[in-house]
C-alpha cells in the first residue's frame, strides 16, 4: 500500500449495520456505499469486512483524497450528503471515523 | 493502495499516548513502534498522524499480513510481545484495534 505523503488524507470508517448479517438489506446498503467511490476526488476506495474480535464493528471502508480540499468537496457532494441523510443515519447502528495523514 | 484480496489481513491501530504532543518521550515511543516493521511477516507498515476531529486519537499505524498465520506469528514474536509488555501498556492512554479483510 503506497504510504501517505504530503497533503494526502486517508478517510476510514468502521461501522455496524442495523441489518442482519447476510441479509438482502445489508447487501443493498453495501452496494449503495460502494457507489460513493464514483464521487469526484475519491481515490483508493475499499470496502472490507472488519474481522477483529477486539471491537464490535462488522464493516470498514477506506478512501483517499489528494488534499483536504478534495476531502471537503466530497463531504458536501450531493451524492454523499444524500446518502448520509437518507441511508447512513437510518441504517448504521454504530460507527467510528478515522482520518490519517503523513507524519 | 492495493486492495485486500484472498487471505490478506490489514491490521490497524489508532492510539493516544500518555506523553505530551511533540515531546521527546513521544518521539522515542514512535521510533520504537516503527521498529515493529522489521518483524517477519509485516508488510506495508505505515505510521501516521490521526487528524479527524471526530475522535480523540492522535496516532495511527497500519500493517498487512499475507494470511492469519503470518499475523499470529507477529503477535507472538518476542519483539512484539516485549514491546507490548514494556512500552505499549505503560505509555498508551487509549487505543482501538481494527482488522480488515476482503469481502
């Protein structure tokens, strides 16, 4: 994995859904999340299973932005805000956001 | 960042230190953490700043393993266990471990 450098930001989220594991509703939500990858500025998008027994999260996503401007453009992009308002808030039971940058 | 596939596991930890930000003790701890990268099986090691205002963590590290066997070998490696016992437990105020794998 190329290491972060300069102004690059890696945005990661771990989360647990209100939907039963393996359900169609879960699959549908994960398909909708994968669509966020097409928002301008989003790089290195990855949707994964969270497998550590040391936390209760089930899913994880990560993406990178060239700089904070690209990250903020993503945050306010209608596809992102619409997804948060219409799906994330209702279907995610718990989550944690982590943003990392080069030292 | 190459996406995870097959049996690969990405091991990530976010943490906050007992040491003051910018102090020599903080720098010394971070140098010691960077040494973990030389443990056999550790790939794609990265030590970063955690910059999200949505959590209280200050630092993040990530590494990858080819499979769970490599990860477990790392966990029991004397350099790792010694680091955890002699430094991590005493100098880390709070932390969260996240392990991710391909869906």
